[in-house]
C-alpha cells in the first residue's frame, strides 16, 4: 500500500521513509495514527493562545491546520457568509506557499452549510484526496491546499 506524504500528499512507494516529491519524513503519515493535533490561535497582541478543539467547535465550524508550513494546530473559526483562502496576506485563511494561488478558494455559507469553492487555482483544491470545484463540507473533511492539510470540524 502506498504511503501518502503528510506535507504534499504525494503517493510514495511502499516502505519509503522520505517523500519522493518533497523529501518530507514519512514515519508520521500512517493512516492509523491516533495522534491529536493541539490547536492554537494568534491573539490580537500577536501571542499564541492554546485553544481546546471542543471549545472551538462548540462556537461553530472551524478549520484547523493538520500539517504543512510548520503551522500545525493553527485554527480559523468560520465566521460570516464568506471567507477567502489564499496566498494574499489579507486572506481570511492565509497560506504562505508558492503552490497556493493568491485567491485560491472561498468558503461560503449557503443554507446553513459551508461550501468550499475553488477559484480557478492552478494546483487545485482537494477534499478527502479528490480534486473539487465546489464541495459541501462535513465534519471531519480533510482539505488539501498546496502543502497545507486542514481539517473541517463542526457539530
């Protein structure tokens, strides 16, 4: 069975220890891993604040970075009708990676659900390892945008 890279998602040969595409260490990429991601957010003063996932989800849907860019655990509560995802520093979900388009994707609230819409990005937007144009998000969905893997959490 192929091993998927935790950083870029590349499907590597069975038994590989390092990703054949990006060189990331593969030991943590086992699908049966039960390691939990600690979550945090950046306060208004720039300090890192630890956040309990249950508290985040209790307040509404949230995106949590699971891997990529050294930002594992950073969380983004979904607020409002629309949130931008991309490489622009002013994006609501800023993902600083050359494989992420400036205006990569949108998260839009429609009829009580959240949808992830790709904005014509060059490298695509993936949910649960499938490329999407638009996808209704459900609790536990794994998003892949560039080298970032994010989890969608909701009640």
